[in-house]
């Protein structure tokens, strides 16, 4: 007799209670008690994003909303309709059993043409193939088992984040929907608020067109079969529960544990489907390309693009477009809503030129003052601050290259030979100056995002216009200049005290000082403030 683990009533979703205590709940408990919970949480950013997509699919199926007014009514209730949730979950309970013989949850029946693999293959960030284990070493031994709750969570992540690389049946493995680019999720003060803030309008056209038969995977009596040319989703709910792999978990023992599984290619997503939780740049040849995480580059450096309306260069996540509508109601006094939330970016990055070699996993959270979504002047002010940050970084980089050049060839200033650029780059990278500079600004930028939105004053020349950042933006100049000086000093202090090193340091410091003075002056002049602040020259 097959074991049973039904996700509707078995505990498997890690949550935080309102007081911060951890608890593990079923789907039913998670939704019914969402207003009492701080959040659903998971160490894996991939599991976190995939789990929320599952919960959103259930909610969209039951509550829409088909319009902004319906959303406002749901928000006003402050909790999910418990009887409606229970009726729906009871109706489809047989499709949520992890080990059901006929229709196991998010899986297929045992495949005769697929070999058994370690269950760790479900989790990209745990092990497997070309990927070293990045932050969890509990599955180094392929004989280690997962309990059903954990296997269920990684099953969701595998369907959402599998990498398209390698042989399989019936055709080569293809990327899952969330594999490329990061996913944006907005977070509220409770799990109910989090789910509501990400519950965009759902109708026949939005956020993904429906063919009239849209349904989540568990409601589909005849799910789509693999098609090498690509499959068009039935609609948004089909997309949220997309089955990119044919997977079969093999339970053992009593109580059941999972040591092995089968994995093969399933649905290939058709080209042109845009995810409402992704930000896209626009390429003349490729069209929309999802913005992704990069090694050594914090996502906040691209925050202006994340907030910016659709343009020739790209588009922000649809969830931000949706919240822009909600914010207009709040600003007009027609909706009780906080002025600021947070949002997270979830995903991974692969090595350049090696799309199957994972080098980075990240969850990065940033404040989200909603006013950014509708105010172009505020976004322009943020863009100026970010441009200064990049300009100062370039000055810092130039000075460090001068330092490296003199260390390699000390007679450079009297006509000596030029060092090879690659040698200079390696030495500068080894100093870690770039990394230290950006890390110094990480916390300060989060403060800037909030303070800039609050720093608004009437334009003395145009009283109906608002000026942003008259206080905050000049202070930001002091912050980034100080970060550059401290990062340079840290590198210079580590090179030694020989005459050669002292000479290199002196030249680099002159280049840095002149570059910072010029860059800061140009920035403040552009702001209309020519006065030095904070003791800077």
C-alpha cells in the first residue's frame, strides 16, 4: 500500500507566527491563518518564490480579483474567506497527495524509461551536475533522504527553476519559467498582506491571456503533453503551476522518506510569455529579456530600472504596475494602505557563457515606498543618485589602476614601459576595492530609498511643482565620496611601505582626490547647489 502525504492538511510550509515563532503548517492552515502569520519563510530563495506562486494560484482561482474594486474589497476584509477556502481545498484534495498512485501532486506516475536519481537532483542549490553545493551540505551523500515536507518544497522549486541543459526524453531539457532572471515579490506586514499585494488583477487577458479553459495543474484532467516546439499556457493559473518536468518521487519506509526520484523533460514554455513578477530589458534583436542577478553586483544598483514605467529600454514587473494603481487610491484617501512596503528579488545566476553552471543564489530585499511607482520626478532623482554612485566608482577604479600600474612598473612616470592591461586588472581585482566600495553603500542606499521619497518640497519658482532630494541628494554625495576614500585607503594600506609602494600610493591618491572633487562638483551643480557640504572639498 502506498503511503500518503496530503499537502492540504499535512504540515509542510515553514511559517513565522506574528511573534516570530517558527511553525510548520498545511496549505489549509497557511491560508486560513494568513492574517495571523508574519510570513511563509524558507532558507532557499527558489523554494520561497515557488511556494508563493502555488498559494497565489489557489487564491486567484477562488477570489480573482477581476477588477481593482474587487481587490479593494478583498483587502478591506483583512483575511481570506475560510468557508470558501475549505470548500475548494476539500473538492480537490485527491490531487494534493504527494504519493497518490494515480495522480501524485506536481508529478507523473512511475516512468518505465527513466532511471532513479538521488532526490537531491530536485534542488539546484543543494547539488547535482556541474553545480557545486553553494549553501547546503546536507545532501553531499546521495543516500541521504528527504522527509515528505521538504521533498514537496523542492518539488515546487524544481518545476519552477530547472535549468535547460542535458539529454532527456522526449527531448533535451529546457528552462523552467523562472530559471532566467530574478523574480520580484512584494512583502507586507503579514502573510495575508504579502499575498494580497502580489494578487494582481486576473481576467481573460491579464496578466497572461486565457484561452477560456485556464485552470491550475491539479484541476486539469488531461494535462498538456510535451511539445518540443513549445506549449502556450491555458492562462495565468496554468502558468503559475507550470509543469516543466515529469517527476516521480519514490517513497520508502514507514513513515515515508524520499531518497530517489525520476526526472525527465515535460513542458517547454512557448516563446513570448512574460512573467508578471519579472523585470525586462528590451533588446532590438531578442525583444524582452529578463533582468537577472550578477556576481559582484547588488540588485539595488538597478533599482531605477525596476521602478521605471515601460519604455523603449524595458519594462518593470507587472506587479509594480498593479501596485501603482493601488497607490493612486491610497494617495487619494480612498484606501487604507501603508505608504511603504518591502520587496524581494529571488533567483540565481549562471556563469557567463555557461548557462548550466550556477555561481550565485540570492534573496535581496529592498524598501518599496509606493510613491516611486507613480512619480517620475522622484525616479529621476533616484537615477541621479545612482549615476553619481557609478561615476564615483569609475573614479575609484581609475585611481586603483594607476596604483597597480606603478606597483608593476614603478618607472612609469618617467617614460617606462606600460604594463599589460590584464596584469593591471588582476592586481586591482585582487585588492577587492570594488567589492568594498559597494558593500559600504549597501545599508546607506536602503536608507536613501526611504529618505529620498520623504524629502519633498515645493519648487520656489513653481509652487505647484515638487522638488525631491534637496537635502538628501547632497548628503548622498558625501556618502559615496567617503565610501570611495575609505575603500582606496584600505587598499593602499595593504600594499606595504617601501619607497616604491609609497610613490604608487601618492600618485593614486592625487588621481582619486582630483577625480572625486570634479565628479562631486559636477553633481552638485546639476542639482543647483554649488556649496560644499559635510566638510568635503
